[in-house]
C-alpha cells in the first residue's frame, strides 16, 4: 500500500500473514520510507497476535485520519466454527469513524 507519513514522506507498507513454528498465524507489517531501500519489519504483529483464529489474507482501506484492516479468519474456536469469517481492525485505535453512508 502506498501512503504518505504525517510528515509528508512517501512510504510503502506491506501487510502480510505469517505463521510461527507452532502453527499460529498473525498479520505483520513491513514498510519503508521513500522509493528505495529495504523494507523494515514492525517489531510486533499488527493483528491477531494472541488469536487462535488463524488470521490471513489481509486487506487495507486507508482514509484520511484512519485505516481499516480486514482479514479472513476462522469464525470461532468451537467445533463447527472453522468456516471463514471476516474480522476488522481500525488504526489508530482511538479514531472517530464517520457515520455510515446509505
């Protein structure tokens, strides 16, 4: 995702699903400023770090002042809840979302 930082610098953000050696998955972020150079991985996952629902397939919608992150994950942890569901997160966490449009 191409973005502009709060200071006006262009940045490239790559959201990805990762899996650890125990099979747990989470959504990570790697980014860089400007147009070249290596991507730097975020120090911690951005979504699902403590989840048993196996988040995957991240998609981001950026708006002025906030971003929405959507993922596919299991609907729950009980028997029969392994079908896919969509989950969402918002950043920053204290963002004021606009009212829905009809």
